[in-house]
C-alpha cells in the first residue's frame, strides 16, 4: 500500500467498525478515516438567540471566494436555517436566520431548516426542509413529515423569497418516502438536474431511511422521484453531500448513518462510491468519521457537508460532544481527507 492509500484506508477492528447492530441493520466494514480538526462553530451566541439550543444539519458552499454555511439553529421558537460566512472554513461569522417560519397551517409553520442551494448561473435556488410538526418545547425538534420546499434569491446570502406555488415533490403514502422527502445535493447531468434527497418510511418495525434521486429539467417546476432508492432503506442513512474525484472518475456520496444503542441516533459519517450517478451498490461504503477518530464527540456524529480546499477535502459535520447522543446542544466540527480520494480496498 502506498503512503496516500495508507492515509485514507484503514480496515477497522470489529469493535470499531462492522460490529452488528441490535436490529440487524447493515454495518460498514471499511474505513476512509478523516483527520479531525475539532469544533469550528459553537452554538449559543447567534443573533437574537437563533442557535441558543444548538447548531447542526449544515449545508456548505462557496461563492465569490467566500464560504457560506446554512445550519439549523435551534432557537426559542424552533429550528431555522441560519447563515454563517467564512474565509477559511475555520473562522465563522454568524448572520442569523436565512429563513423564517411559515404562517399557521403552512408546511413550514414549525420549522424552515436545512437550506440546500444551487446556482444556475443567474439565480440562486434554495430547497429547504419544512414541517408543521415538532417535539414539545423547549427542544422543538422537527418531526415528520419532512418536506422539500423552495425559495430563490439574487445572491448566496439571499434574501430568500419563498415560492409557495412551487411543489418539488412530496411524501407519498405507502412508498419508501411516506414520512420523509427532504432536500439533498443537486447535480446537473446533461439537461437534467438530479437531487439526492432523503427518504424515509414508517412501519410496525420502525423508521427506515435511505437516499433516492428526484429529477427535473426545471428548478422552478416539479420533480419526478425514482421508483426505487439508490440503496435499500435498511441502510439507515440520510442527507447527502457529493464529491467527484476526477483522477479516478468516481463519485463519493457522504451521508450520515443512523445507528442504534438503546435508541436511534446519528452515529457516524459514511461514504458510498460509484462511477455512475444512477447506479449505486450498497456494499461500496466506508466509515469516514465516528467516535473512533473524532477528537471531541465519541458517540454521536451528524450530517456531513464536503468541500474541496486545495489538496484536501473538508468534511464539516455536527455533534454534541463527549458521550452525548442528544439532538440538542450540538456544535459544528471540521475534519479533512487528503486528495485524490481513493476507493477503499478490503485486500489492502
């Protein structure tokens, strides 16, 4: 194994990776270990208390030489997508909420969060998570259904104008996305846009989560959801951030995994890989960040966002720290992978 591969691929001992989950959900048996830098954005000091109870579920993007991050700020009235900007992904300036709650009866009346952006060369588009339901105060955690709503803006910092007449797609009863059809990373392929969105369904055995593709040729129109997700719902993954490695023509899809230890919680960042955006193999996956290599959070690791920076890939994520598995009191951390990314090889 060459030095670069040795930095990327670490086959884990059973105690750290590949151990069975109590309900039998699949485990990842390979590792692509990121090097953790630690916390780069702490919750609690956002404008008007917008993140007083936590900062999590981030979307990071670059525009005009600056980095922008939407993150879910848990504020006094609920969770909203908040904006922070940075010159280097390490030092962040909080700007406050990028969205506001909808009116009573609207799909985002309880939360307008997780704002995924796409710039088409003229207009900035935001697809965000809306829901009319939350857990009880004071946490006000968004609860099903998780819906995809639309807004647009003239700049990467907004202001964002909600487009109530645009319905990208919705949860559909008796499908694999009957309680979650929430936004994800958008890739343009030819004249078509592909959104790798989060899907989930409930049955008598619990919630089953996966990633699927929705397609459109019009970002202000409706999307067609694929009849099957990219990997089975047994994978228990949600949310997406993709990176294309030109040296080996491979797509890497970063996602957060839902584990179980007494109850379900986000236990790791996983990565899947494929040379074809339309075809994925559930066995082609590895652990990127978990309690083994995170410096400050040993049980719980949340949603990833990736960004190329020079010769490295930045991996931003949220976590509550220590042994906590809580949804609340999370901060944003930063880890790094060396480039080019190499597909892990179980023989190495």
